[in-house]
C-alpha cells in the first residue's frame, strides 16, 4: 500500500477550492502525488500526466508479458490433450450455425 504524507492528502472540498494551486504543485514537481479524500476516505490520487502514462505503459507491458507466459505454457500441451472445438460446442449445446 502506498503511504501518503500529511501534506499529500487533501479533502475533495479543499481541492474544489484550490484546484489551481493543487494542480500547480503536481505540475511543478513540488509534490509527487496528492491523495483526495471524501468523508475521511481516500478516493483518488492526482499525479503528473507523464507519471500516469509511465504507469499505464508499465501496466500494459505487464499484461503482455502475462499473456506471453500463458501462450508459452499452452504450447507445451501435448496434441493428444487438445480439445476439438466442434465437440466443445456440441457438449455445451451450441453450434456455429446458431
């Protein structure tokens, strides 16, 4: 879990009153992040756009790596264990003609 310093947490009400100053503190790298609370519960985090894009790209790369691992594991399946698509559909009471 990410830790937040006291000066990195702002209420939604205070954020609404101080949007420009809060945004400037992020854009100008005064603060790395600002956690927004509502009813004493953290609800969202405001971060720099470049940091968001790095996180998004890293997440997508991790997804691709996970998919590649699954594909590699499935390639190890012996052909005798392959399932016939038509048989699977038939067992489910389905067909491609429906």
